[in-house]
C-alpha cells in the first residue's frame, strides 16, 4: 500500500452523486475552507463549500448508533429504525419517502441509508442541488427527530427488511459471521448481526423501535456533513433553524466496543459446505489505537512502514514454501475502537493444513528472531517521501465526486480533514525521526501480544481434526529451539529484455477514410491495422488486437485454452517470471492484458508514444515466444483443485449446471476432473496458447502521431508474426422455446428467481440505444411494482442489451423473495413487461433522452467509448461510419421507437425461468 492509499481508507457506503451535470462539464474544485460547528443541543455539523459546483450538494447525517448498541431484545433494531424513519413523521404523515418522491427524488439515486455495527448514515443528493437544501434538511429533521414508527408502517416495512435479509444470506455471509465470531470473540460484535434474525424482523414490536429511537436518536449523537456549492452563512442559518429545537438529551455511556483481551490461544474452525476456502492463519490481538494515538501521525506512519516491511519479508519466503502451501500474506485490521488484529495467512492445498501450520509457526519464529531488513525500511520511507513531495508540489484540486469520497471517509472516522499539501509536509517532517530500530521495536511489540488465535479454513465438508492449543504451543517451542536461516534477501530487481526481432514484414495496402480520420493498413502476414488519429489520445497509443481465437474454436480445448490465456497474461515472455513482467511494465509505464471469450481473443494495452516499440514488442513476444511462470501455475492449479473438490456439494455449482442445461442443452465441454488438473503440464497449456495466438488479427490503434513514426514499428513487430487459421467457432447459443424449472436445492430460506429471454434482432446503433432506454424504464417500473407496490423484493437486477455478435436482444432478470411468493412475483413481473409499452410516457422518454444527451457529451471524449465504437463499426460495416453517425443517435429516442423496442425486451416464446427453492420446500 502506498502513502496515498494509507490516507484513503475505503468507504463502505455508496456515493450518491447528482447526475445533472455531464462529465464534460465537470470542473475540479480547490481545497475548501471547512467550517465546523456545534449547536447548543450538541448537534454537530461540518460545512464544505466547493467552488464552481453549480448548486451540486451532497448531504450526510450520521447517527452514532449501530447494532453493537442494541440490547438483548433489540436484535436488528438499529437497521429496522433506519428503514422506518423514511415512513410517517409529524410533518409527513404520508411518509418521508413519499414526500421525496413527490419532489422527483429516486431511491438509491438521490437518497439512501446504511447501518453497520457502530453507526447509521443517511445520504442525500438532492436532484435540484442547493435549491433543495431547506427541503432536504427538513426531511432529515423529521427522520431523526420526529419519526412516528407506527405499527402499521412496521408491518409493511418488515416485508422489505425480510427480503433484504434474505438477499444477504449465503455462504459469504455465513463465513463472515464465523470470522467475526473468531476474530472478535469476547466482544458484543458476534452477537449483534446488523440485520438481526428472521424471528426478530418478524416479531419485534414497534414499541421496541420507539424505545431504541428515543434512547439514541438525540442531537448530541448526530453529525451532519454538507458538501458542495453552499454558502456558509445560509447553510448555518438553515441548520440552526431546522435542528436547534431537538431536545438535548444525553445518550448512555458505552464501554462495550472492545474485546476482552487475555493470555490465550484459541483454535477455531471456519467451515461451510458451500465454501472452498482453504487457509491457515495465526492472529495476534492487542491494544493499538487509543484515542490519542489514533490522531498521532507518527504512530500511523510507524504502523504503515512496519506492516509494509513485514509484508515484503514474508512475501519473499514464498520461494521456500512446500507444495502444499501457495502463498503467505500479512494483514492488520481494527477489531474495536482501540483493539487491533495482526494476522499471518497461508493458502493451503486441501489436506495440507498441518503442513501449513508448521510453515506459519516457522515463519513467525523467523520474524521474531531476525530484524526486518534495513534496506526495506529505507526504501519504504523513500517511497513515502517521494509521494509526499509530489503532493506538496501540486495544488489539491478534485472533482465533486472525488471530494465527496475523500471528505466523507475522514468524516465518518471522526477525524478533521487535513489538506494533502499540509499532510505531506507533516509526513516529511516526521519521516526522518523513524529509524529501523523504531520499526523493529514496533513489530516486536505486536508479536509480544499474548491473546492469540489460530484459524483453520477448511473447504466444503472435508473432514479435519483441530489440533489442541497445547499441541500448537509445543510446535511453537520446537521452532523456538530450532536453527533457522535468516529471511531470504530480495533478488536483484531484474528488468528483462524482450526477445530480439530479426525479421520484418511489410504494409501491403493502404485505404484512407478521411471523414473519420481513419487509415486501414493491410499487412503482409494477413493482419489488418485500423488506425484512428484522434486528439483525445494525446501522447498515448491505445491498442486492441482481436482475433477469432475464442475458446470455442474447433481446434481448441475450451478449459485448457482459457487457463492458458490467463497464465500467459500473468507470466509474460518465455523464461520471465510474473515479478519480471510486473517490473518491466512499471519501468516502461505500459499495460497489456489478455481476455478470451467464447468467440474471440482480445489483447488490449496502452503506452506513451515514446514506448510504442515496447508495447508492440511485448505483444509480439506474447504471441511468438510466450512463457508460463511455474509459481503462477502452481497458485492457479491450487485454486482450481479447491474449487473442483467442492464442486459436487456446492449448491452454486449445481445451480449453474442446471441453468446451463436449461438454457443451452448438453454442455459444450466437460469440466476437468481433479486427476486431470493435477496431471496438467505447462507444455500442454502452451500448445493451446500457440494455436490461439497464431490466429489472424485486426488491430485497432488510437494515436495522435506521425504515420512515419508508426509504420516501421508495425512492420517490425506486427507484420512479422506468423499466422495460421484457427478454425470455426462452435456455436453454443441459448436454445429457442419456453422452459421452466423449480429446483429445491437451496440451503437458504429463500427463492432465487432468474429468467432469461432473447428476441432475434439485427444490430444497429439506433436499435441498441432504444433497447438501453427501454431497459432503463423497464427497471423503473419493475422495481415500483415488485418492491413499492407488492412489498415482495428488496433489490432486483435487470440486464438487457442488443448483443451485436449474436444479433439478439438478450434480457436477464434476477431477484430473491419469500419462497411462497416466488411464482406470484414472477407473474407480476411478466405483467409489467407485457404492459410496459402502455406504461411508458412521453415524460419518461424525454427525461431519458436528456440524460442520454448529457452522457454523450462526456462520451465524445472518452477513449474506451471511441475505441469500442470503432470496433463495432468495423465488425458490422467494415468501415468507421459509426464514429460520425453517433451525432444523430439521440434522434432515435422517440416515444414510438422506445415503446416498440420495449415489446421485445422479454419474449415469452424464447424464455427460461429458473426458481431455486429451499430444500425443505420439496414435496
């Protein structure tokens, strides 16, 4: 992690950014002058005026209460209150959310909320920006100070909350709860799941919510953040007017955030029949962040340097690991307000947990016995200093969304925001005082913690007997007495050379399309170059190479071919290691990736114009003389073997197999068995890659450069690549007809409803736009019907698009529900699709058209969009006309056109419905 990332902790809530201004119109605002204040009743506020934001504002109100504050009879209540405050209040008896909707607000676009263990946050992004400030503050006031929390509203809202709870069920949630039980044992956290339980959601009376609300929703327990085009005086006036009347009532004192630390060695199993995780970890728990230290920059820098140096040392031990162990990782995280966990993790081949434990204990003893490498510490400090110097030299200016993320992250942590220049200056002043001795002392303090934990993550239903704590302590003593070599030192950083190119091809033909500023070059090896000169490329070159070497090509083995392309992409040319490739790309400041789909192989990269030869040279080397790093292959094979071992009892895999059979019929290829995976060799994979990479290619280049500079490099590196036909792609399309399956295989008490549909339709840019508009409106009306009216779902996903390669409008809908309502809700969704043309209004289409026009203003200068449209144009027209035709795309957004296309989104005659139900639902 670099120094910038150190201060950019990930925010866990969605940013609600108003979309009224296009990307092209956005400006960067300088570092604002931040005003903080406190009302007489204890209500705190932070105002951040940003220059030039055209009334854009982002408003957040945090109530410092979460599930960890719940009493024993209040499971899930913090989250239930979060839902309920959007319903009836004193000023809005019909509901706050109803009042928002009447003003044109859209849930998840203009307002949202989230609850975690420690806090509940309400997020508002008013559609009218600053003009909605008074209304927004009034709504928040009603939510946090005057919510009615009526029993009749709760009875309705329970249905939505239950569906949110159902939607989170699954192996990831179960494993996460096990991790919380292990890492935070001795605290409230394991017994306070944020969502509560099915029983608590169904049965908790409104009176309990009202009591919780009265206890915690008090102004001294609230903080407001207002960012955007606001005037300090006006904002303060409004805040005082709206929130000053809230009564100043103290909230209870809290002393239950921290786990009880004590000398112990806990041994825990993390296992779920649906999880493929196979890992061993050793964790230290200790006091590390008291209130004073948390704000101490030197302490945080010391933490960062120590963890970085430790990570580098542990990673270097990878070369000495036995076959059963894939990699070693170090992680550090907060597990309370002041309590920290430091964990050492080893990925394990199933059956190798005992070996992995021994490896972990050996490496822990090595870390205790030998100091961290001084050169590592010096290098890390130099990297931090270099990043700080860059920040000092550059004024801090950010786009609106970036300021919101940056400021909201720090605000949620309860820390004041310090500008990047000031922060960098403080860092440079402190760095010199941190010595290698300080770093090693800091590490040894961590490792001296006596509250420890050993976790065994065991895949699927694999049997495993946990070792007793005394047995683990005995192993620790054995390693403490053993002779250990010092940690491995880093090998000299190698920036390898690309293979030399001794031959060259020729450009054999040129065609110029002046209107779009495109040149087409035919090469002597049969390849073609499509070169778009565009000022948007600036001083870079963007390369995309596409062939028909998809994994469904007749001469390829589908699963081996996919694996080969992934491993070559990570490994580089022959005899390179993954680390060499990483170093080389960093040295040359370029990127190049490989993506293989069923019907095509795509290699994409970019570099500065000065590095053109390096970019094309790497592309050529991956085609002509590729390699596979044994370490990369080892890790990949371990992962595949774990997945395969768990596949037979994995409900997800069973569901995938049933869906594939339903949609496509018999599988196009057989998944490999474990014995095949274990016997697989690099040479077998290389044979697959050589076949795929030899297929003829069309190159799409975006560059603003001289052709005399480009041509010699193209002739040398691209025209000299030998080509061979790849063979026809084996078709594997979704079958025609209507089919439905109810499958009682789920572990979770919910129904998973998934449906697919297709309608044959010829691709055109205009039709593709009409489909996207119709999809947006279908999404709106489906959610309104299934969630707001039927109270049957929490979230739904609708994907629909005109797939140009298959000439089909393909639609997928998925949501979860109560098992007994699955069929009812799907029939309701079908009805919405059937009635969609009549539901779509002129206002709907006009609003979508304006949004499209604003988005197009940004896309005109977006390189990925330009490149994608160039590729589509040649795929369908064999010329670049689409680049200029886009200017008229908005004209195709008409009420008649969108309504007509909406009739094709869901085609009952070519549809598949798959509903998985709980196992107990089977008759």
